C-alpha cells in the first residue's frame, strides 16, 4: 500500500531516504481472529481498516501531501477512503513503524482523520463529507484562516448530485498539535467552516489554495481553468490553460508563488556558478579547473561556506580556498581553484558532484556537477591497425618520392 519517504538530496538526481512511513504498519481487521492485526475497528480510530473500501490494487489512492512545520506533522489526502489523515513526522523511522514515540507519543498511528467516519465505524453514509477529494492542505501561517485545512472536494457520488465544492474545516487541535476525540465519537468538526460551490463538476483531479489576501485560488482540473474567488464567492480573476492544446488542457493542480520580497538584510544566500568537465585524462594525471562562489543575500549579511566532496568517491581532490568566512554581497564572486588527480582506471567515465554549503543553514547549498573521462586503452587489434596505418603512410611517401625522381 501507499507509503511516504523523506529524501535528503545528495546530487542532481540522487538522494538518501532519511525517514519513511508505511500504511502497512498501521492496520486493523476484524475479519479473521487468527490473522495479524485482529481487533475491534471501532475501538481504534488511529488504525486503518484493512477491509474497508476498494479491493483493487489502488486501495487508498493517496493523491496529495502537505507538511505543517509548527507541529512537525504530515497531512495526506486519501481519496478512496474519502478522508484526510494526519500523522506525526517527529518520529524516527523505527517509531513511525510502531505505535509509540514522537511528539504525539503515538508513533506512526493516525493522529486525526476527517471526511468519512464510516471508515472507522464512527458514523454512517449520512455523515460522509468528502467524495473522492484532492489536494488537502493547511492554510499557511499569516494567511486568513491560518491553521485550517482546505480541500478540493470533487463530489463524485455525492448524495443529491455530483457537485464539486471547496471545503474548509477547523481541526480540533490544541497548541501542542494534539487532536481532541470524544471516545466512541467521530473526529470533529461536525461541519465545514466555509464551503464554496463550484460552477463545474470535476470527475477527476483539481486543486485549491488560500491566497495571502484571503481569497481562494481554485483549479478546475478537467477544464484546465484557474480562478480566484473572494470569501463571498465572487470570481475576480481567471485563466484557462492553453497547453498542450485547448482541447487537451487538463491540469492536476496548481501552486501559488508570491511575488519576490526583498531579502532580510542580514540573511545570506549562497550561489555558485560553473561546472567541471575533463576528457581524455590519462590515469593518474593531475588536472585543474575552477568555479565561483558568491553571497547574493541581504546587503548586511555574512556567508560562512565550505566545500563538501562526500558525493565524490574517486580521485584525489584539493580546493583553494576550501572554505570561507564573512563573505558579503559586496565581495562579489570568489573563484575556487580545483585540482584533482585522476583515478588509475583507464577507459572509464567518472561522474559526481561537489556540494558547497552554507555552514549556518543546511537548506542553503549549491551543486557543481563533475565529469572526468580517461581515454580508451588500445587493444592488440587496435595496435596492429595503427601499425598498418603507419606502414601505408610510409609506402605512399616513398612512392611519391620515386615519382618525383623519375
């Protein structure tokens, strides 16, 4: 079934899995007492009923993920359960596979779920709110409705007709990220705090996000149409996607990118330019190159940087300089001289990357790609062919001299 992995980048196309969570570790079933995970589903809303919902390979169809930095929690949109789920990200991977640990003390079990209490035997079809929904997310800090959850509710199979809505709820959570649940009841709230009824029906896909001004940006996925509505439901902006053609312009969802704001004058921002590529390098030969480092952050900022070659498992490397302190934007670009001794293997292409890090901010780094090729060695056949070429050249030289003499 569905699972989540957290990847730490180690290069342009590589990374290390540093955390993971699997649905399979948090199941319950009341079908067979002789099988694992047997228990009373209604007594364990923190677990996932193995026998609920679809019986196809696409059991859950999780289609969106969001992260809450304040609580260190993850929000999942579980389409085929008609629910949203929240789990604890503060756990270790080992704790995420169990039922204890993390800030919540509940390991990787569900902290909160909403949209369809039938899924954990706490309600009926009359209590279902979501219908094959997409793109649930927390409203960002500083935006109107911050901390609420907003969802694109497709409305597939909704009683009374297939109607797509945008639903906003206020989850019952305290300042510590703990969700309230009355024993034997469904998670609150009982109703949405805001609903917008769309003028279209989205059988598949779609998205929504709250804007800084309090308006809501909606993506009519099948129609490829994006529009902004006010809290009272007035459409004040819209755009229809034309790519790749107006007839095939559906869009999974969209993201809002705010206009660039002036950087904090005291926050540095590392930037690097350049790449390193060498060809036909003899095994053991030493070659040189360079790239540049600069601070493009705030005008009063100081950058402390260093070179990290953990992504290179070949060659003998040196850098001048290999680190620096108090680099300001006014210093401009600093050239880093690179020297590497090639490995002893011939006929080999070596690749990797150099990471340049901001020592004070692990999220601020840049990557210099590296390629080095050693020449192809000569086989006995190639050596014979080269000998023949030289002999043919000698023959034509002698023949040409004879003609000149005649």
